[in-house]
C-alpha cells in the first residue's frame, strides 16, 4: 500500500511538472506570437497562418525594394560609365574607391585600392589631391597626359563631406581639341593680320609718296599706281577667299546640285586658263572623257578645277629649266569620276604634303605672294570636294612635279 502511494505521488508530481513546463511553453509561444503580430502589423489574436502570410508578403516587398535599389545603382553606374569625363572617387587618405570607364582607360593597372600616384602616371594629380586634403579647398588645373595618348586634360578635384566621412571627386576632361582650335584661331588671326598688313603698308607708303610728289614723272606715277592697284586686288582676293571659306566651314554656303557633265566644267576652266598658260609658255594637255555625269554645283566645280589648274600653270611657269607642261584628265573608274591635274613644276617637299590643304599654308611664301596667292585656295578646294561627297589627295616629288587627284561619286556614264 505504501508502495502504491509512493508511486501515485511520483506520477502526480511528474504530471504536475509536465503541465507546468507545457504551460510555460505555451505562454512563451503566445508571447512570441504576440511580438510577431506587432512586428508585422496584424492583430495579436490572429492565427499563426495569417501571421505567416503577412511575413511572406513583407519579404516579397523587401525583395522588390532590393531589386529596385539594385537596378537604380546599376543604372547610375551605367550613366557614370558613359560620361565623357573620367571620374574617380577617393577616400580621405587618397585611395581610389571608384572609377568609371573613361578613368579605367587612363591606366593599364587596376586602380581600385591604389593611391592616385600609384595608378595613374601623372604626379600632378596626386599633388592636387594632397593640396585638397591638406587645405580642404577644391582645386583645378590643366595637366598633360601621355597614356593612352598624349592629351591636355582639365583636372578638377572636389571635396565632398558626407555624414561620417569625406570623399574626393576627381574629374578629368580632355580639352585637347579645344586647345587646338584655340591655337588655330590665334594662328588664323595672326595670319590674316599679317596678310593684310603687307598690302596695306604698300598702299599707304606709295600713296603717301604720290601725295608728296610733284607728279611730273609720269612713268613713276604709273608704276606706283599699278602697285597700289595690285595690292588692292590682292586684299580683295584675300577678303573674298576668307568670306568664302567661312561660309563653307560654317555650312552657310549654298550649293545648287544638278546633273553636271564634267567635260563642260573642264572646257569652261580651260577657256579661262589657256591665255595665262600661253602667256607663260606652259603647254596645256587634256585627256577628257565625254559622258561623265555627277550631281554637283557647276559654279563650285569650276572654282575647284580653276584653283587646281591655275596653280599648276603658275608653279610650272616658275620652273627655270626643263619642260613646262600641265595635264588635265577626266575619266570614270569603279563608279567614280576622277579628275587629275598634273604639272611638271617645282614640286612639294615631303614634309609639306600633310599641311598642303591647311589655311594659309604655303610651301614657298615669297613665291606664293609674288604669284598673288592667298594661301586659302586649296583649303577652299578641299571643302568643295567634301561637299560633293568626294575626296582629294596628291602625289608630289620635289623638283619634278605634282599630281592632284579628285574622286567624286559618279551619277552615270554614257559610252
């Protein structure tokens, strides 16, 4: 009996302990459920299944928000990679934390984690960054870069103070073309000033002499007046060529395209140049195919061909020894019309060939001015060719002669 009582007592105590443990578990479970319900914003009395569904919904919304954020970051990176300027971001100790595509192209090394001076071969950028870090003031300067090609860069370093840290933005913009255009403008103004100063000085000097002279020596008066007339005509040619070139370069020049047979252009030019060639004892040879048509502006094509043939005659006439001949050829080849103007003149030195179509470039300045050239004729010729969707090049041997070749799209050929 005692044994049964003891066994009953043990079982009762065990059941009580189990009941107490289960009750504690239920209370903890209910407490956890209430906390979850509060966290996901549902009533505390809601069933676990509703809380679970709400959690799943919130997780899906979080994933969507993360995906949107990732897409925005990716779009931002794409935008920065498509900037024309190189962009680098450094920490306050000068280590590179971000580079866009243009910046990566400035070095053959991996830039992230490096100091500027370790990644990009230009110590001026490092010096500017050190100055920004030291003073806290933004810096800007022009620097020369030599990789991947030689270039002039505008470098800006901007200090950006964030909540808990400082970053530095380094912007590098290629201004090489701007500097070249600036130099071209300076050279252009200097060349125009020089070209105008010479005839103006002559006109002023001879006019002043005539004004102070008794004008009895008719021969001297006539010679001075002739010089004044020639210098005035030279200025007029220069101004007209400048205006024409400006219109061509700016796109303001009008071209009236129509079907043109090139032999008509050639015959028109030959009628103008033939008297000059005869006067200077230069033989004009022609080989002109009929029935070669292009879409072109007749007056501009005349201007183009006249520049080439007139130059050929003048520079051939300047030759002191040997045959004095000029050839004009027009023929069709591979869907193109070809115009060739060849002379047996003084030729062009090899170092001058790449500059020959530049404004005011002259191989022999003294000889060109003596012949009345403005130094703009070939620049104008090149623009006219380009407006006709063609190309122009030349071959020359100094002391032997030069051949200019113009290639224009062919409209049709009649045999």
